[in-house]
């Protein structure tokens, strides 16, 4: 118990020390330690309660053949330390009078239980409930029948019961320790209600089994109740099954394609947002050096094209759209239209706003554009830091489930042996 108290004190100290740095990660770790210590605290308390001094009387198990193991600590007079002893406690021993009483109670209950959904022992047409034990009873039961083909040991009626029924002697051997007693019931079994299809199936099977003269072939029945039978080989509709599987596979492929496209769009958008501050900073640098917007796009396109020739170059969508915009202007598209197309292709609000600034710059010049771009760059870097912080919190949250599962496994490893040792 002292260990648990020390852990609680340590947790309290950790909470106080981290009061100004309470991140999700720290709180998750402290919560896991607190939960583990709480469960350990409870188990230690139970163990201490169970380990109190006994009066040397240990209760036997009420069941039959249910020997169980108990652990004890023994202090031998004259020795300073306790010894640990593991003893097997035999099940309870019943007297003859107690056994007879339990046998009578069991047989009275069996008269009701084994009928199942059947109305009486003189009219058995459904499965009987031939249980091997009764709730809260130590008596064990073993069943046997005189006609297994009419009624088997599990209580299932047979398939060849005559219409007028068949009498079956149902026997059970009741066991309780060294005592046994027989339970006998005479039941009458009738064929259960079957559908016309099941009856037809049975009749066809009987005729096939009767026709066994030819050692190599079996002749199928030609007539049934005076009517001629025409036999055809049953088809499995494999073609339709293959078609259905192909349709399902096509639907799954279509869904997979849409999912992949959505992932690509999401990754593209994330990369565009991450590259936005860098692209704006380059535009500010080039415009501040005296280049106009068109020449700035030309310089950015040339630098990106040169970088892409390197072996380990990574594709960057923002710069590819800038290259595309430059080629549009070189191809004769008006500069204002090219900037608008740049914002539409990027399909991100920040790039649309940037394209609007470029269009306005055509009318007002770089002196108007530079302050706005500097403010836009500062806001973009702040958004990027905020996005990185959110991504980090998401990553720490995703770790909570594996940590909780690990805690569950640890608790099972601790609790199961502890409870097993009690019994």
C-alpha cells in the first residue's frame, strides 16, 4: 500500500509542476498512471483483506469434482518470516441423506426441464432438453436411450419414426460424489411436423437407397404417387454469380478511384497552403528588386524548372501553377486573365486573393502591391504555425487509443491472475 501512496504523492507533485504546461500528451500520461495506480490500489486492498488471519476453517466448494487451489501465508512459531503454501481444497462431501434429498429435487426438476417444448412424455415430437446439469445444483447427469435411432442422447427425434409413434426408455445416471441414482422415463416419440418439400425429399432418398441392385449406378425414381418424374441436373448459376462478383468488384474499384482522387486533392491543397508563405516571400523579394509581376513569374518559373532537373526533385503544385501562368502569358493570354486563371486553378482562397492583388497591381503599380504582399506573407506564416500546432495535437490524440489499449492489456494481465488466485 505504501507504494501506491507514494505514486499518488508523485502524481500530485507532477500535476503541480506541470500546471503551466498542461499539454494533451502530459495529461494522457498522468491519466494512464493514475488509472493503473487506482486499479492496483483496489487489488492491493482486496488482497490485504483476503490475507487476514484465518480460523483454519476453509469452506469447500459446493460443486461436484470442483477441487480448487488457495494460497496461504503461514507464520511458523519461532521463525521470523512467513511461508507461502498453496493447497488444493477438495469439494464438499455429502452425506447419504443429503445426496438422496438432492437426487429427489433434481428428478422433480428434470420432469419439467427435459420436456422442452413438448406437451408431455406421451407426445414427444420436438427436441428434448437433456441437460447434463441444473442451475445451482451439484448433481451431474449422464443420459442414455433404448432406441438411439428414434431418440438420440442429445434429445433429437430420429428421421424414421413411424406415424403411430415409438416408445423409448429414457435413462439418466445422477452422480453426486460417491453416490449415484437412476432416473428412468418412458416416452413416446412421434414424427415431427415436416413440410411437403421435406417429405418429398425423404421419400426420394428412401427410393434411391432401396434401388441398389446395380453396383455401379443408382436409378432415380420414375414415378411418385402415380405421377411421372422428369429429372434434370441442378445448375449452380455460376455465371450469374461471377457477373455479380464482377459488378461488386467494379463498384469497389469505382469507390476506390474516388477515394484516391479525394486523397490526391486533399494532399494537393495541403501542399499549396504550406508553400503559400514561401511563394509570397519570393514575390516580395523579386518585386522589391525592381522586377514587375510578369518578370517575377518568369524568374520563379525558371528557378523551378531548373530544380526539377535534379534527381531528387519533389513536385510542388504551387510552383507548377506559376509556371503554367507564365506560359499562358507567353502564349498571348492577357496578363490579367492569366492571373485570374492562376487563382482558379489553385482553388484555394489564399491564392484567389493573391490573384486579385496581381490584377489590381496592373493598374496601381508595385508601390501599392508590396505592402499588401508583406502583410499577406506575415499572415500566411502565422497560419502555417497554427496549422503545424493543430497537426501536432492531432498526432498526440491519435496515440491515445493505442495507449488505452496497452493499459487495458496491462490491467488484464494484473487482474486475471489476481482473481484466479482468490479461487
